[in-house]
């Protein structure tokens, strides 16, 4: 009480209280004066210490480390120690667990073990060309379109809206119609080249619509030989789906299902072709299980040709890669059948 009155008297004269704590004499006389708080001056009832309610035995080390210092003396090491007491030691980084690969419920092999095929003869007849018949069986294109992932559907719709914003609705319809026409003309020109075993005719070379595409694939055409089928329909007898194969021929000595694609943007890697590898795998499986074809295929080739004449990107799919995409195709087929 005497100390409190003494402090009150000093506080009436400016500068006196500060001087009191600066001189050594007062530091000796009042060593604990700095611990006085506003609670002592203004509160009639002493506030309960929250640490008294802590389970001292359970948190003995933690409580001791917190209450044993009047001022903060934390260091990075003491902080880590306190974290260990509260939360335990940090777990070591673990690599993310890969999601389990789904397996098709109705698995059918890509290569047909029951199909007997004669030896391929380089002097064989003209390429097969079976017309696509209208039937209730779904096409490969339809199945892939109706089983797009939400992410694929989102990007496709965003691209469509962007093009409509730039070209207008009618302009976008005209743009897609021209793309389809260019693809048809390009495939027709390639078919003519393979059938006549000659390069494109003068009229085709002068056609500015496809001249760039034809120039783009010249280096790929040099590696293609022994064409077995052109624009020919295929159907899988047990899985009941069909499609139209662009070309079946040897590419650098390997018999492949070849899919010709046109693009205005470069696609230097296979992942840039989106669902095209699944389409090729589906055609391979269909050929191998179609009685109309006396051969089997285990490889694929996707050729992306460019309108500006830039050299096309050929993406070769070996048997192992085709098998992996075949499993993905079977999952998409199952998804389609469940929805329909």
C-alpha cells in the first residue's frame, strides 16, 4: 500500500517516475516493480491463473517450459520442441500413392488368338475398301464423344464459345464445315496417291485448300508401303461396335492402323492428340476380331498434318502402348454401355 501511494505521488510530477527506474539505487530498492500490472491497480479481485487448471502431470514438461521464464526466450530449437510435445514429431514426406489402374469388367484381348492369318504378301491384291453400313451398333467416334471426361468437355465447350465469340454463330458453323471439307479432300487425295502409287496430281497440288497438308506429309509417305486397307469399315464381332479405318499399311516395316489428322496448331507429342490413340486402339481391336480381314495388327500410327505445310508429326504406337490404350478404350466402352 505504501508503494502504491508513493507511485501515485510521483506520477503527478512529469519525468519523476521515469527517473526512478533509471537510477541504480531504485533498481536495488524496487527490483520487482516492473511486474506490477494494471490488474493490481484497478481490479479488486485477483484474476485466477489459467495455468492452475492445467493437468500438471500430463503436460508437466510443456507447462514447465512455458512458466519457467519471465521473459520470452524462444529459439527455433525450443519452438520445435514445443511442437513435438503438442503435435508429435513431423511425418517424413511420402510420395503420393498412385491410383489403382482400373481393369475392364469384360476384358477381351487386343490380338485375336482364334484368328488364323496367312503370311503377308507384298504382291497382294488392291487395298480392301468395305463400305460402312447403317446399323444399330455404335461407332467408335460416337462412343468417345459421349464418354468425354468433365475436364475434356469443359475445354471443348470453352474453345467452342471462344470461336463463336470471335466468328459469330454462323461464322463458327461455316468454319467447322470448312474443316470437315478439308479433311475429306485430304483423305481423298491420300487415297488417290496410294491407289495410283504416284504423287498427288497437278490439280490436287494446285488446290490451295489441301496443298499445305499434302506438303506436310511427304516425308511420312516415303516410309509407308504395302497398303492393306483404305477408308474401310471394321466392326468388333463380340464387343459390337464399328468404325471407319483411314488406312492399314506398313510404316517402316511395321503393319499399322494409320489415322490421318489435320491441324492448324502443332501437336508434337502423342498426348496432344487427346482421344486419338484410343480411337486407333479400338480400330486395331476391331480389325483383329473382324472376319472380313485375313490379317491382324498390333501397332498404330497417328499422323498430324499441318495446313501451313510444316512437316507432319508421326506418332508411332508400339504393341505395348496399343495394349495400354486398348484397356482404356474398353473402360470407355463399358461406360457408354452403362449410360445407354
